[in-house]
């Protein structure tokens, strides 16, 4: 097995195993719970398309779509998730 090359801009070392995101699961989950109706948790994780979709659904449904972001934030805290590049979020 070969080690993937160093990727500039991403944390390296024992605290950050190769392939783990620099984004925090806890921050993403809290942002999803508090500001999920605006898609902020998904924007933070790098999923801009889903973030925009959450914002549009909230506007079109006059705020009821905000439940999607709230539930999404809880699921991120419980199950974790991946960032926009497919790497698992760090704890």
C-alpha cells in the first residue's frame, strides 16, 4: 500500500489521520440545528448545493422547511457525515 501524497491546505499529523476532514462534526451539527433553515451547516461542510436547496425550501414553505435543517443537524451530530470532498468529519 502506498501513502497518498501530502495535500497542502489540509492538516497533517497524528491528530489528523489521512483522509479525515478539517471540519468538525460538532460545529456542523450545531450550525445545522441553530441555523439549519438557512443551510449554514451544509455550507460549512462544503455541500453548497444542498445548502442552497435548504434555503430555497425554507423560503418557499414560509419557514416550515427549516425543520429539514434542524433534523439534518441532529443526524450529523449522531451519525457524523462527510465534507464536500467526501472525507469523514472529525470529532
